[in-house]
C-alpha cells in the first residue's frame, strides 16, 4: 500500500514515527509531507524520516490562517496528484482529509482537541474519525456528520505512541541534590491560545535560585526572550531533545498546555499543568485519573510542596496499556480499511 501522512506540528512526528517505521519495514510505501512549524522539521530529521515540505505556517492571525488554508490545500493536491496514495491518515492535520477527498482517497482523521476550528472541514471530509474515549459524537457539535464515521479509542493519544518505549520503563525521580524542573512554554502561535504571553516569568525567577530550571521553547521569539540577564542561570533548549533524555533528568514537569505536558503525565513523571485557558476534555481526563494536576496560578511554594509529595507517588500504567491496545487497533484500521 501507498500511505500518506501529513505531519503539520512537532507532536505529530512522535505520534506517527513508530507506525511509519513499521510500515516501511513491511514494504509499504510511505509519503510524508510537512510544514515548518515549531520543532517539526528538526524532529523529522532527528528520527531520520524522509519528508517533503509543502507550504508554510501562517502564524496566529485568524485571517491569515483562513487565507493560507486553501493555498496549502492546492499545494498538497498538486504534489500528490501524480503520486496518489491508497489511503491517508493524520493527527490534527486539517488539510489531509480535504486533499484526500479531492484526490478520491480514503482518509482517517484523529484529534483530541474538541475546540479546534479546523476540525470542521476535517470531520466533513474524513471517511473515519478516530476520537479518544472521553470525546463522544455529541462533542463534535456537527449534527450533519454521520455517527458511523466516528470511532472511539481507549485512553489518550499520547499512550498510542509512548507505550512501546515506556510500558516497561520504571520512572525514578533523579537523585540529584538539586531537582531539575523542565518548563514547557505556552503555545503562543496556536489559534486556540488566548491567554497572556510569558506569564510564567515571575514563577521562573522565583524558582531559578533553588532548582535547575530548563526552558523548552516553541519558537525563536521565546528563546530570545529568555536571553535577558534577569533569567541568568536558567537553561534554554535551542534544539529539540529526545523525550527519553528529558524524562531521565526531570524531577518535575511544568507545562503551559499541549502534547508534551500530557506525554510526561502519561509516562508517570510528576506533572503540573499551568494552562491558562479553558481546559480541554483530554486534560480533565488526565486530572481525573490522577496523572497530573492543574494549578492555574502556580506559586514557588506549591512547587516546593508538590516536589516533596511526588517522591513517593505510585506510577499507573493503565494509560500505556490502553495506548498499546489502541495502537494495534489503529494500524489494523489503516491497513484493512480499503479492503
């Protein structure tokens, strides 16, 4: 089979890298398209995934995004019409189901963000919509979409790709005398993010003299911001690091939203979400099962107490077990869908 993946953001690389590797080993032809956003291109190179850059990212401005959407649709269609795939699959690429529809190709679309506006064209054009267990047909809020298109899977999307590496992994809080706290900054270019930028600065300054602070930025303006002398002593990652390296060194992960925060929670690393906007259902689910906590106005005092309490916390592997089951199901759906 010839299978097309469109990886439009850095988390999509992690989501599909194992599946892409297995498909190639099984002699399927894989087509990967991407665009330059966040760490997507560096991660594709890091994992030696062959890809073609098609289009660009149009920033946070809603009007530019709307104008840019049909442009990339046209670019992808032109790229693929002479090398037509048999089936297409994407996580949160709003473009792929539309282009697949234009090509007359079956597509599978998955997303765990119920508020993403790009879901509308994606849900409409996709042949199958693959959603986590806590998102129902009614959450889609699109009554003209057939119920038969919607399939629910166990757990969260992060478990689908993390199980292979972390199901048998025993996370141990690093024994360093000075704990290392990784901080993932806010998704400042995301259309859905409406909160204040650099809102964690006071917290970072309050923590940096007691802990090793490592900032994980999303793009260049965030790197530049933390070059200011008031942040002297913190480490800012200028290149993407494998998740495994971060897990080994991380005593506490503080995330301003997004996939990496959920990844750490699923693996079992002590995790605090400090997301400032309305929580997605996936985050509420992770909080309910005890995988992470959410503290909107986080203080250094809370961090101190949380670190002490997290040392003796028990790790739950249920999310990884569900991820393994869902991965097997997703691969089977992909390879058998057109049969």
